[in-house]
């Protein structure tokens, strides 16, 4: 910053006399021949002043930029992790949702008479027919047993208090399709189903409610007055987790004791397919199960995994971008507060600069440059930390890190803009400082 005052030879002369006359002579000479060049602040001077202001207080500058580092780092890490995770979502959907087909018994849906005539559209060998299709891994029929007020108890004493427990009739293939994990015992098979044996598989949570902790004592549950030997306790399920809160009995046994399902609770089939075969299997199932009336069965193919993935990714993006924006706001507030404190502490310096000829816009530019530099440095450091976070998480999870070049390029600019916006008010306040008032402090 320079303030050049050039005077003519006439301005250097002094009149003889007292000090007042001499000062008056100097003022007259300046008024008569002086040329005052306005003060200027070059870009080089501006950057050097901003750098000096940061380096004079390194600890404060580091703490000021920490908010921007966290905000930009969070922004980069969130976008990178979201892009990386979205590339892994396909496998999860393919493993569960994209390999699952449901079939609904819709016989007599609009015809009550037909519904009474055909209460169960699935044939007895529905599991085998579905399993014969290419690409099917497991398939089974199930429906909730209509028990009314009938309770389930583990005590053989008549009249003992029981639990209102859901009872599900399921073919043996349904247990395989649901991916039941047995903590103890075994699952019933086609032999039990064909002979309508009174055996049951109970979920672990329901077994605990009924007081069944082990199968060594050959426990039984009583559904109404019908005893069922518990042959297995299920501890987990890949699909249909509600089965863990139910008592599961063979399909043939349920039909013999309670009849076919009611019209309000029609039977369904769960089919698990190989990867990529779900839609083809869904198209073939009605004809394979009921070649005489394929319209009685309605398949439900899985949703398009790309659409589902896009929806999930969009929700994640919106949530995490909101968190990143909050971090950026916190960083901006931190820069604004620290810059304002610096203005208050450097009031004397600002007054001296104004007295030497610095204009208000020069002071504004100086403090804006300092806050912008802090934001830019914070943006660069945050971008680096965010990128390292994405790479580290991907390495720990054996994923392939995915980073958009646009994100890496824009993130430092976001830090710069954050710093500029945060320094607007402090810089404006510094430019309004009056030299005389500042020098009196």
C-alpha cells in the first residue's frame, strides 16, 4: 500500500516567524503546488497482508479453519461413501429382494361362489412343481391358520392359561425358502407333511414366551386341544422374519385339523430363485402350478433393483448432504466469530492504516482475503481428509472406492466461498472504523 505525496519546489520554502506562521506557509505551499496520488492496494500486497495476518496467529488460524475442514471433509466423505455404498447395493438387493417371487392365490377374488368351491388353488405338489422350473432354488406354500379365540399353551392341563400366538401352516419347501436357521432340533419334512403329523417348529422368541428352552425333554405345544411335538426351534430367518414369532405346522396337518384357508386369508407361495431368474420364473409359475386355471394364481415379481437402488441412494444423498451443510454452517460461524474478534483486537492497526491513507475498501479486501484464505486452506485439507476417509472405509470393507472428480474439484471452492461469506460482516465492520476513534483506543 502506498500513499505518494509529490510537492513542487515552492512547497519546501518556510517563512520566518513563529511556528504557526511556518505551518501556515507549509499548508499554503501544499495547497498551491502539491499533487496527492490516491493510495493503492495491489493484489500482491493484498495476498501478502492476508498471509501475514494468518501467520501472526497460527493457532487461532488453525482453529478458525477447523470448522471448514470438518464441513468440507464431511461433504467429500459423505458423497464418496454414498457413491461407494451405492455400487455395493446391487449385490444386497440381488441376494434377497431380486431373487424373491411371491405368488398369491386369487381364485374367486371377484366371485364368492368360486372362492367357496376353490378355497386353495395351490395343488398338493406345488413345491415340487415350482422346484422343477429352471432357476428355482426353493419354494413353499403358507397361510395363517384361522384359530379364532383358540390359544396356544405348553402345559397339558386343560383350562391352563395360553397365549394368543399366530399359527402358520407351511409346506416343507416354505421353511427352506424362508431360510430358517435352527438353533436346535430339525425342520419337519415331506414325510411329516404327507402323513399330517402333529409336529411344529417354533421361533426362538415364541419358544421363550411358552417356556420352551430345550428339546431334550421332548416338549409339546397345545393349539387348542391338539398337541404338537416341537421338533425344532428357529433362531433366525433370511426372509419372512415374522415366522420367528409364530408356531409353524405342516400344511397337510393344518388342512386336516382346521381345513383350507379362509377367503380373507388366502394362501401364498414364496419362491427363491437364482440370480437373474426371478422375472422369468414369475412369468412361468402360474402355468406350471395350475395349467388348467393359471388365472387363479397371481405372481409378484421383485421390483427393479435399479429403481430401488436409485431411491435408496437418493434418500442417503439427501440425508447426508443435509449433515454436510450443517457442518459447513458451523464452520462459517466459527470463521465469522474469529474474524470479528480479530477486527476488534486490531482496531489500532486498522486506525493506523486508515490514517496512513488506506481506504475503506482496502480494509474490507484485506479481511475478506484473510477469511477466504482460511476457508480455502480448510477446504483443501478437508478434501484430503474426506478422500482418505473414503479410501480407508472402502479398504476395511473390501469395497472399491468410488469418487466423483467433480466432488474433489468443487470441495475446495466450497471452502473458499464459505470463508468469503463468513468474512463479509467482519470486513464491513472493519471498513467502518474511523481513524481518529481507533487511534484513541
